[in-house]
C-alpha cells in the first residue's frame, strides 16, 4: 500500500456515515497558540499582512439570476485546517500566522450528515466559499443512483438553497484510487457515474443555482496502481470544475511530475477549470521549496488555484516552521490572476 493509499484509508475510516473525521485532532486552541508563537518569532517578515492576496474571487450574478464563481486561473487559495466544521479557529490561526485569508475552506462530510449551514455562514463572513467533500463510505452507490436516498438529497439541497451563497460540492472524491468503498475495485465506474448524475439532477430539480459541482480525482500514479479517472467522468454537463489531489512526499517530487500527467489527461477530454483540491508537503520534503514550486505550477499550468491541507493525518502536513510560513506568505503575495482571460 502506497503512502497515498495509507492517507486515503485513514480518510475513509474517519468519514464513516454519520460521523465527522473523529480521528483528526480537534485542538483548535492549541493550534492557534502554536501558530501565534511562530508568528511572534517571525513577525518582522509579516508586518502589514492581513488582506487576501488573491483577487476576483467573489460570487458573480449571471444574467439568468444564477450564482457563479470566477473560473479564471490563479483565483483561489484554499485551506483545510484543523477543527472544521465544528470550529473556524484553525482557519483564523492560519491567517494570523501567514497573513493569508483563504478563499475556500474545506470540510469532509459523511453520508447522511446534514449541510453545515452555520459553518458555511462563518466561512462566508470571513470571505471564503465552503467546499464540502461528501464521502459515501459504507453506502451502496447503486442505491444512491436508484433514488433510495433522495429524501436525504432533497433535504440537503433545500439547506444549500436556503443558505443562498456559493457552495462547492464534491461527491466520492479520489474514485480512481482503490482505498474507498465507492472507488476503483469496489464500485463499477458506470455505477459511480449514474450516482453522480442522479445527485446533480436532484439538486437541479430542487433549485440550487449556488452550487459549483467539483469532480475530484487522485493524481495519476500508474506505478502505484492509480489509473486515469476517465471511466468515472460523468460528462461536461454534470461538472463545473475538476479537482485533483496530490502530495509532495519527497524532495524529488515536482509539480510537473506530481500533477502534470493528471492535468494533461483531464484536458484531453474536457476544458473544465481545474483546482488542486488537496495538497501539502511533508517537512522532510522541504516545505519552503515545495510551496514555491506549488505556486509556480499553478501559474504555469493555468489552474484555478489550490487547497492547502494544513492538518495532521498519517503525517503532520501543517506549516510549522518559520521558513515554510514565510514561503507561503511570499508565494501568496505574488499570486495574482492574469490580467486577461
């Protein structure tokens, strides 16, 4: 089992139906204290920090009255901090340390969990769009496709519609890996596609113009047995954005090798905007250099942006050193949407 598979297996256990990621630390106060200490040590580097570096990230009202999000490259700096969705303290601590206010904040939801409107409202007031990764662990994907969970989906859609602000929704992420019950080797791609389309149809019938549909895959790793997700593609009319997950595990990892094949593969069949939906680097990989490589890669490949996985699972992925925090701050300061396009 690869390191990516170990990480995926941990996520599957933590996102069981009715439960949040209970195995993750919920010490938001401790994180805030630790990050505050780092800020004190490197405060001179961050004088005057506070504004969100990325611009043009607000919702857009279209002529048909639907709510849309900008889809040009370099638009988003996202975050998965500790404690969400129970607390927003981890996101605030990250901003205090780096000077970067995230545009997107992620939380992971087990099947049958309701939409966390309170958390979403907190994120919105802080200038962020909530991104919900809905994980159907231990659930028959065929039953979802057949409509047996429509009452839950309609209730969820009604809550999202009532929230009234932009929401990014993803279902069954990393389905081209083998570590989830809804994924390769456990659920047929055709069944997954049928479930995805059914979910989107239910939400559309309920009237949810504020939803951006994010189809999230794992970076292609042929030597690790992670194939192209092409068989799981539900079609352009059912997807708004494509998400790609991938991590810097070693000093030798580069953006081009980690994400390049996946970006090229996806663009062979769709021109939908691409967001890196999970990424981070271990301290052993050299976080400062990988952070610089990440920002440069987003620009070079013309992607929407990325979500930094600032959390602890099988490894500690958080920004902890002054050098890494400084690198993130520098990258964010230079991170701007292109002047055209």
